[in-house]
């Protein structure tokens, strides 16, 4: 397994200076990157207003490979435009970064859409991924939404990008979940949770676990101080790496949503330094 970077970790820098930020990312030791565009209804690319051919030139200059891109909103209104952009860029896959459901029937209906999105991406030689947060581990009729999604999507069309941090925050062991689903999981996001915030691990302690979440409820309980550099927190990162290798996961993607003391580049550099002390990672270039 190799290490990559989710560019949401350096989003402010990337917005201000796309080329310079990519150069810094490469200098820090990352060679595989995943983009995050949360305004795809306004601009189908990587959210920084750079045309695909120009951005691809930057990537080539710094030896960076785009292995994926989070697209939000992810729907048919923007999907074709996103596919054209990322095909030109050389991106390998598109990711639905977040979704919400009110009932089991709605989960199953959305699974049909995930299969549709997967087929559309596959026709363009792109992989479609579904990325989880903590609320996929909420129970609906006694079954976790995450399990419903895995069991009701076509493994040929839908691959899971498991977020180890959010799985942990959903009161589930991420390494166990990786081992449970094996080949269904193609990519893993890795963040870490600070020891100082241990009393806040369980998201369900702040929410009604029987009430389906919407975006407003999801956002209402997020706290910037609940993120720390990988290897400095509570997650058992080595166990997650071991589980990834057992399952054949291709990339562990560093992602830090927020930070308090270090700059964005300093944060990803510290995570990289800590990961280099761990076993089971291939450090050759992509």
C-alpha cells in the first residue's frame, strides 16, 4: 500500500496558489493526490478555476498523479462535465463525498443511484467511490446504513473509500471494518483524533442515534479541535495499515480537516514523517 494526500488538507493554500501548493505537496513527499471540489455545481473541475490541461501540466511538472476527486454535489446535473474535466486531467476515479438518508427505503433508492453513477463513470474508464462519514454507522431497522450500502451496490460499479477517522467516530473499529469487507474497499482516508478530546469520541453522545441526520444536524456537532496529525492521536494507525494490506487497499490518503497550531503544509509534513516510521507502506513513486 502507498500513501497519498487528500487535497482538502491544504484547501486554503490550494485556493490561493494552486501551482505553488502542488509544488509544496510534492516536496513534502506526496506523489498521489485526491482533489476535493465542494462547488462542482459552479465549476466542474478541482474547485480552483484552473483548466484541466493547465492543471495537468502542473501535476506533470511536480511528478504528481491524480488518483481521485471528491465531487459535491454529486448528481447527474454535473456528472458529465466532471467526467470530461477529470478524463482530460488523467484522474482515475470520482468520489461521492457525502450523502444523507431518512429511511431504509431512501438508502436503497440511493444505492440504485450509486450503481448508476458507477456505470456512468465506468463507461469513461473512471472508478466510482462512495466515501463515508460517521452517520453511515447509524442503524435503520437494526442495520447500519454502511452495511446496507455495501450489500446493495454492485461491487463492479461501486467501490468504498473508507474514512478510518469517521468510522472511529461512529463507534466502529475501522481496521475491523476493512477486514470485514476486504476487496470492496479500494481507498482509505486517514486522519487522527487527539487524546485531549477523548471524552468526545462518540458522535452519538451528542445526537439522537434513532433520528436520521440531515446536513444541518451533521454540521452542528463538528469541532475543529477534534483533529490532529496522523500518528499523534488515538487511532491505531498501524493496525489500520495492516488491515489495508490484508485487504489489498491501494492507497492510504492523508486527510486533516482542521488544525490549530501548524500551517496546512506543516500538518501534512508531520503526518508524512509519522507515517514513515510505520511498517507496511511502499514508498516508491506512484
